[in-house]
C-alpha cells in the first residue's frame, strides 16, 4: 500500500503541490474569516 501511495504521489507531483497551495489558501481564508469579527 505504501508503494501505491508513493507511485501515485510521483505521478501527480505537480497537482499535489497545487492542491497543497490551495488547501493552505483555504485555511488562511477560513482563519481570516474567523478572526475578522474579533478585530473589527
């Protein structure tokens, strides 16, 4: 199973990086939305 995960990650390394960046952006938007009422 670990070999399958490794091969899938190698096949889709470019989209994996894009997905990681997208997930980080969504996390920043979520945290910003949660903390925005506290700042205002």
